[in-house]
């Protein structure tokens, strides 16, 4: 691997005047991508768009892997990369793209980003991570938020199947996170991201061939822009920058930053698509986002407090 290029990017992002604008840029792009995924239905089938997006994204990442001279992952990891690709790319984006035919973009982002809640549940079950009171409070709040959104729509008989598909995508994403930590934690993140995305894209392509072979495609300036933006920027560039950012900030900051994505998605979908913000979505969004933040912030406070008690004279200044 070319350590010089990676180190240069890391050194650049260590400057706080660059780091925080980059975090903001990544979350805005990811939030904006929900608007594009929703509007893309006007130009092509949902699976066709997902295929085009991730084909562009995976090829871009593979070129980056080639430039950085990272090379192929060892053969023992290939089956795990295929499984993560199916869980994190194929299932998640087949569910979300199909569901966007019925569900608003803003609401979709909120439901999908309940993923940290599912990751925490699976990590406790399969990785043996112990729960804390704050974590359980946060999970309860997030679950109530999800039920607020789903329950209200279920009561009115609106978009329930689409929303349940997004929940299935969030659960699959949570499974992928735990599986990745268990089996692929030793691989370079850019390498694992590139190859899992490649294998996941193959799964989406198969679904597209089976279900949308004769579906018309309107290749216009707008549709091409959507594919290139979500493929190169939202998928390849943002994932690469985000992996570097994860090495520079703590997990609390990373989790809270990630929760900006559905917020931006919700705001941009209202502004650009004219979607309406309902009371149930507002309450559910607040509960989901605050619940995830409570679980993470409180956990960091407890670790910091314990560290000060053990080393009272060791206080860092900034």
C-alpha cells in the first residue's frame, strides 16, 4: 500500500479547519443522495439506478485501490467480503430503492439510519458487548421512535410495506457491521469497502436483469448526473474520506455526525421535493436520533470518568 498518499490525506484532515468542513460535506452529500434516489425513479427502474450507481462507485474505488497499490485481499477473506457485500450493498439498496417508490425520501433516511440501534443489539448478542443503562435507554427511545413512524402509518394504512422494507435494510446493514468487525477488521478499510461493494453490485445487477430487463431508461443530463454523483461522490469519495475521518475522531463524534445524514435528507427532501413533515415523523425522528446519541455520549462519559478516577493526575489539555 502506498502509505505516502494515505498519510498525506490523513495529515490534511488533521487540520480542524479542514476536518469539520469535510465531515459536514460528507453528511450533506449522503443526505442529498436520498433526494436523488427518490427522483431517479422518474428516469429508470429502482434496481437499474442502484446497479448503475454502485457499478460506478465500485469501479472508482477499485481504481483508488490500484493507485494506492493496496492489491487484492487474501483469499481467506473473499467469502466474508461476499457476505458483507450481500448484506451491506445488495440487500440494503434493493430494499431502500424499491421502498422509495412508496415512501418519502426524508422518512426513508430516518428509518434507514436506525441502523446503529440494530448494530448495538447484534453486537451484544454475537460480539458479547455488554449493555449499559444509557445504552438501553437510548435503544428504547430509538425503538419508540421507529414504532411512532411505523405505527402511525400502519394505523392509516399508508406505505407500511415500503417502510418495513427499509427496516429490513437497516437490520441487514446492522448485521453487516457486526459481521465486518468479526471477520474483516484486519483488512484495510478502503480495500474491504471496494471489494464488498463490487460483490454487492453483482447481486444488484442480477436482481436488475431478472426484474427490470425490459424497463425503459431515460438517459438525460439529470439522470446521468444522479448516477455519477451518487456513484463517485456519495459512494466512492465519501466512503474513502469517511474511513480516514474515523481514524481521526472518536466513535461518539462519528456516530453523532452520521445522524446528521437523515437530518439533511429530511430537510433537502422538503425543500427540493416538496415533501411534507408530519407530526409522527417529527416525533419519531427526534426519538431515534436522540436515542442513538444518548447511548453513545453517555458511554463516552462513563469511560472518561473511570479514566480520571484511575489516573487523577493525568489530565490532558487542549
